[in-house]
C-alpha cells in the first residue's frame, strides 16, 4: 500500500483565502498608535469668554484709531483746489516752438558778448637743413668770401650761402569753425562791424621742451621762444624769401605790421615739399601756379620790409592795425561758407579749350607754420603754440556790451595746442634709404640688405656731399672715414658758370634709386678737382636695426619676356644717436635723394627752396 503525498503550499491561494485576516492584523496596531498620539496634545486654552473679549478689544481699536490716506498709500485728488487754477494765466514757455508764427520785421538786437577762440590742431614737427642764400653785402657773406668758404659764382652775385638747421612746425587753424562762431555771436548784435566780426590772427607764442632720455614726458620744462627777434636777424641776412609752394588762400589774412601765421620760408637751394604744408587739408601748388606767384612775390617783398621795426607790444596794443583794411597773402572776401573770391580752374579736354570749369575753393583751415632756427644737432624737441586774436569788443562803449570788462583787453588768447611729436635734429651726417633687398627664400643663410646714401652737410657753405653703399646689413653703423664724396650742385654750378647762356635749368626725369657703382669720368672732374670731389669723414652714428620689403611682385619671366624690376616698398628701422628708433621708407626718402642728386639750384630771384624731409615715422 503506497503512502499519501503531501500537498504543496500555494502562496496565491493562501493570500486569497486569508486577505481579510491580514488587513485586520495591520489596521489594529495602526489605530492603537494613532490613538496614542492623540493623548499627547494639550487641551485648548481658549475659552468662549476669552474669544468674545478679544473680539470686543479689536473692534474698539478700529473705532478709536485715526488713519490717513497717506499712511495707506492712497493719493486723494483735491478737485476743489484744482478748480481754482482756471483763474491762473497759462505760461507760454510750456508751448514754445522754433517756428515764429508772427516774426518781427526788425529782429531783436542783442548786446555783444564774449566769444571763444579755438587753438591750433594737429601740430606736427619735422627736422630740416639746407644751404640758405644770404645777402652778399652782409658781414657774414663778406667773411665767407674772404675765407674761401663761399659758393658764389660769377653768374649769381647773391649766391653766397651758409648752412642752416631748423625744425619746422605746422598745424591747422580751424578758421571755418571760428568764423561760424563769430557769425552766430555778432550777426544780430546791436553794433555789427565787418572788420571786427572777422577772426583776426595777430601773433602767436611758441614754447619748446627738450626731451631728455628717461625723463617723464608729463613733466616737460617748456621754454618760450623769442622768435620775432630771431626772425628779424635772419631776415636781414637772407637774400630774399623762397616762393611759398602753398596756395595763398590757406594763409590767414595778414594785418599790416603784424606777423603772419605762416612763417616765411628762407631762400634755400632746393625745393620745399610737403613738410611746409599739410596735405590733404592744405595742399601744395602745382608748378604752373608757382610761376604765377613769382611775379606777385616781388610786390609782397616790399610789404615784408615794413616788418623790420615791429615789436610784440606794438602788435598786441593795436590788434586791428588802425583803420586800414587787411591786406597781404590770402586776403579777400569771405562768407560763412568760407568760399574765397579766388576760383580754381580745372583743365578741360583739348578739343574744347575755350570751356573751363570754375570751382570755388573752400577753406576749412588756415596754415600755421613756424621755423625754429635755434636748434642744436643731436637733440630732441617737442613744441606747443597758442594764438592771439584781435578782441572784437576792444574799446567799445559799455552800452553795446553785456559786460563792460569785455572791452579792456586788446586781444584774445587761445589755449596751448596739444604738444607736437618728438623731432630729432640731425647731425652733420645723416642717412637716407634708397633700396631694400629681401633675403632669397631659396637660400635661408642669406640676409636682407639695404642700399643707403650717407650725406654730409657742411655748415660753412651749406653744401651736401654724399657717398652711396649698395648693400648694408643689419647691425651696421653708418660711419665712413676718409671717403671720396661728391657734390652734384657744385658740378652743376661749375658747368653753368662756363656757359654764356643764362637759360634756367630744366627739370630732369626721376631716376632709379639704385645707386650706381660707376665713378665720375676724368673728363668731367678735371676742371673741378678739389671742388666737386673731396675726401672727408662721414660719421652719422646711425645703426641699422632691421629692414622689411624688397620682395619681387611678379613671376619670374621667361628669356623672351622682359618685365620691370617691381618690388614691394622697402622700410628700414634705424637707431639714431639721440636714442630714437625711426622707420625710414624708400618711397619717402626718394624725394630727398633725387633733390641731392639732381639739385635745381636757386632761381633768378633767389627764392626757391626745400628742407630736409627728416624721419618718416617716430616710434
């Protein structure tokens, strides 16, 4: 007989049959725990009487308290007060407009008030040097002839020359802005005056500060220059003045007996360039316009002779120069739009030569220019200037002025301009860059090189002697001893003195700046030995630091093709003896290089000139 098998426990069936019992077992302990927690709270302390008492107290507080609208942040409009405003007069300034609905036939006149004056802007300084033609009757010229240092020729008895250094300072006088301010101030005044109500520049102050290496530029020691005394000395020594290459309409009209705002140019042997102007604001004249000015220069020379006896106190005491009208370079009518009476004509096509377009030249700025001849070689300077203008209210009756004190001072003084850039005065020897040769990329061991012209300036007669070097490398100091140098100007003067013709020299075409290695032939130097060639020491103390540019700008042509030698513009970084690092550009030095190689000489009136261009960029 087999034993009975045990039944297996079925969990699902167990929970299904006993689910009520399981729930009851879980709920009973939870209910007991909740009942226990209820026994832990304290009974309420508030009683019905206490609640009634608290409500009565709150009601009494509300009834007895006084709260204002301001305390509650509520604004109450007082309509009763605002209603009374209807009786008040309406203020017309609340409804003022620019349009005059009923303009007066005769505008109201105002009393004359004070006027502001604007200083010179964008002051720029550059170094210069050159041979100045002096009067043969002056003691200095006689001494030069006796010592044999004169460059006088048989054809030009007034061509005795001396060497001069200078710093040329240029800036912009904002005449358009100044004139507009004068028109706004005085056009509707009770006493308009055409002479007084025009900005009249009568004098200026120039201050110079010497830059000492390592000195704080914020604490410069400014020194006022007595340029009037220096100018009178120079003017009595010069054989004349150079024809100014700047259009006269950009000169401030000069009151008779007053000093011009553009310093007259000395009669130097080479042509002045952009350093005496401020392109594009103040451009240069063309060659044809320069020829026209030579004729009027003789008339202006007579006017300049009246300046020999001028003194600063005379200029400032009588700012308007009496009852005479203003004359001189650039004088003429001028309206608010600064349109001068002189018009500029532009060329038309050759097929219609009779038709010319006339365009008025508008002047926004006058030229400020000053030449400082009391500079020392190797030193570095900065400049600042201020202008004196005639006071338009000077000596007027008090009933015409807002303040009677406005008529006391004869002049108005501007603030000092912002200081100019630093300018270093060159030594007797200087260096110009004529070309830059880039290193060959296929030969990494090669270095870039530059061609230079080392120029020596002779202070005795202003002659310039130069020597060229084809390749100069980085780290080279341009000091050459016992070098054979040449002077093309003396060569040209010697050849002209042997000719009977007095025709002026023609202007030669520009030459390549690459120095030529060929020496002058014996035939050309036979009669000029010890004059056009000599040996001397060129010591510039200029060190070549680095160079850039000179790369070829075209592909290498085949043998059958010919292409010009086009190269990228070259620049050379040099260290000057003054300690300044300068960037010299081949394109900028080209003008001076050509002027040294092809000097034009002084013209028949001794009034042609140019100055040393100086450094291109000051770091």
